[in-house]
C-alpha cells in the first residue's frame, strides 16, 4: 500500500487529547483580586469554547476545541472551589498580606501571600502553599524563619 493512503498521527489528532491541567489538592484560597482573575479566566475560556463551537466542524480545528474544553474544565473547577479569604491586619504575616524580609546577605525582599492561581514570584507574590509562605505565616516583625536553608528576619508586615 502506498504511503499516500495511510494516515499518520498528526498534530491535530494529538492536540485533541490534551491532558487536563492539574488541580491542586490544597485549599483554593483566593484574595478578592484572585477571585476576579479566576472569573475573568473563566469568561475567556467560555468565549474560546463558544468560538470553537461556532467554527462549525470540530474536525476543522480539533486543537482549538480541545484547548477550550480543557481550560473551561479547569477554570470552572477553580471557580467552584474558590474560597474568598479576607483577613484583618493583626501584625502577623497572613494570607493576602505583604511581608518584608531581610536575608543573611543583607538583601531585602517583599512578598505578598496569595492563592495558587494568583501567585507570580516575578511580580512579588507567592502562593500560600509555597515553602516561603509556610515559613513566614504567623511571624511578626523581628521574628526569624528559615527559608531555603537560610535565616531571614521579618522586617515589615502589611
């Protein structure tokens, strides 16, 4: 049989089998901004799903439909399990708050502790389940903690 008559696995076919995005086992705590971001992502996923359906034949672009379906499942799940956490400042490092630390080498850093979907270390926010946040939650100005094998001192709490 000629190779022209055989159908080899193509990118469209494999894209249709996209694995689900992993969903964390941790509580889905969110700040008000994090909840708004989840809702925006969910709206975007719904729009992408509707656009993929409107294109007519799913076989024409299985990649777009697979991606839209996967994202819609993920963001629907994250919205359904989101738990808005609003805490009052009490002088201790807490979810939704910021903490300034000084490292042994003199560097200072400020981090905001947020939900997993909201975390962006490059922008100065870390997830409440990160080792950094776990080491610092509950600490107060002047307290020390060990982060990545290094002593840090809490120099500010907001």
